[in-house]
C-alpha cells in the first residue's frame, strides 16, 4: 500500500502543477481523466486499513466497497489510455471519443428507461 500511496501523491503533485491550463481536446480529456484517477485513488486509499487518508474512531473495513472503487480506478485508466496515451490519428481519436459518447448515451437510456 505504501508504494500506491506514494504513486498517488506524486500523481496529485503532477495534476496540481498542470491545473488551470488551457488545452486542446485530447490534452483536456487527459487532464480530466487524470484528475479522476487521482481523486478515485484517494478514495481507495481512504478505504484501506491504516491509511493516512482515513481518520477513524472505529476500525471497520468494507473490502467489497474497496474492490468497487479499485475497479473504477482500473476502468478510468483504460479510458485514459484509450483516449489519451495510445498514439492514433486525429480521425481515429475523434471516432473513439464519439464511440464513448454513444456508449454513455445508450447506458443512460437503458438506465432511465424503466
């Protein structure tokens, strides 16, 4: 856990250093997703036993909640890699973004249909 904590702390420093800068669409998405990775990772650390992020009066650990948050971190990383790290042409990048928008819209339609 200590190495994950150190990595998250370094990522937060990088995120803060890049804050408030104007960016084109691809770098903008990178900053949004990277910030989400940082905040979700802090949430995961706050669920971990004896974490410096968790001030507890009662020691209670919900491993299933931690697993859900960990999955969220991994899924966010996959989207970050898919949109922002992997080198693709501009047309392919726009297609990937459109595909993510389509997936989001279809998911919302299914969720709110009933």
